[in-house]
C-alpha cells in the first residue's frame, strides 16, 4: 500500500452518504489551505479527466439506463484509474495537496456493501487500478441517510440518489465499518451541523494531519 505522503504530497479524500455536503466542504477546505500557502488541487469522482467526465453521465445521469453492479463497479474504477494516472499521482509527486470528492472507498461502499459484490474482490480491484495509492486522510462526512436525501432537490437527484432507502442504509453502514477498520486513516465529521462549524472542524483535522506528516506550506508550492 502506498500513501501519498511517501511521495512528498498529501492526499485527502472526502467520503459520505448522499447530501452530506462533500462538494461544498472540499472547496471551502481548498480555499482555506490555499490562503495558508499550500498548493492545492481539487478533483472529483467520477470525473477529473476528459475520460472520467465522459463516464460520469453514464453512471449518474438521470437518463442513464439500468446498470449491473459489476458494470457500475468497473466504470467507476476505470474513471478512477485514469484520474490517478493523469492527475492525482503526478500532482502528489510535485508535492501538492490533492483533495478528492470520493475515491476507492466509494466503490467499496456502494458496489460492495450496497450492491453486494464480494468486498475482498472489490479491494483487490481498487488496489490494482490505483497501483495501491491510498489517501493519507479520509474524511467521513457523517449524516443520517434520510437527512441527506432530504437535502437534495428532487430535480437534482442523480441515478444513485434515487436508489432505495435500504440501499443507502447499507452504504451508510459500510462507511462506518470501513472507518472502524482503519481508524488511523479515517476521521468522522458530524455533517448535520452548521456548514461553518463543519468547515472549521474539517480544517482542524487536516491541519493536524499535515503537522503530523511534517508538511509545511512553503514545502508544497509548485514551480
């Protein structure tokens, strides 16, 4: 397993159930870190590359047709492999902080715990597709399923948002099981609180992780 810190950069992934505020909080964190002098890059899954953005509507578009669990898993993983190769690994090697809205844990949560594909098979697939690249820190924005789904306007719901409550409950439980499995990497944040409070807590956790890793702003500036 290779963490980003071993390459000189620092890799933070954002995970959580639908409606937990990942997209909002990742950009707030990026702005705060940039103000402190860090070189920061934000990206998302599926997406972040031309190929990934083409795959995204197949997986999430409201007009997308039914997909098997394995089709989902392989499409998400293909987009991720391209993102790691084209964006994440090169930027980490330049010493940047990379913030990613979802990563391989999402596939474990949604296609493993949610769809029922065997978890060890999913873990091997993710390890192979990313050449073992693991986030240094994973932030779980914790919010009850019903509360998260209620935040999403009906017209804005994507294909996965429209899944059953039972599916989303399995995903939610999966996240908590993964966080318990790797407590050194995961940090949970109560996403039900005011957005400013959530942002402050996230920044606190990330700065603590950066200090532990010995990463200072001046060392993260790109040429």
